[in-house]
C-alpha cells in the first residue's frame, strides 16, 4: 500500500526557514505528481503546492509564491518543501498528498503530517 511519511517540521522564528520532507513508498513515485497540503488549527485543508512527476512544472498557492519551493528527488522517492521567510500564518500541520484539485474528502492515504510552529 502507498505510504507517505512527512518530516522536517518544528519550531521556527518568524522570518526563518524549514525544509520539509515526504518519504514515499508502496507506489511508483515518479509516475505521479505530488502536492503539499496544510491544515492550520481550526481550519480546513489548504493546498500549498504541486509538482509534476519529473519536477518540470511547479505550482503554488498565491500566498506561497516567492517564499516556498517544492522539489522532488525521484531516486530517493522523496518530496520536499523549502519554506523561507516564514510568517505566523504558516503554522500548520503539513501533509504530502496525491490529490491536487482540493477535493480531499475521498482521499485515504494521508501520512501523519509534520507540525510547523512559528514563534519568537
């Protein structure tokens, strides 16, 4: 079965940086685009970014442009999200996902997520 394991979150000061990772297994990772999704306290899932199967195309939510960078290493079956200039609004649990259209209701392959906390 497909498994996704997110890591790399933690406590960061405003303006700081983190690099999140998502280790994938149980499917042919480089056949599929991948996305990052986040959920802030009390809010629903929010799409962050998507990358094509080979990394040739990337897409970002407007608020992330210029500050977040999605990438992947298909040889390692790993997805990354480099987050720079972090603001308090970035505090959330971040998940990688095989859903890219915002319709998460039928998705059942969530990892545990990784918590990002932004605080001075």
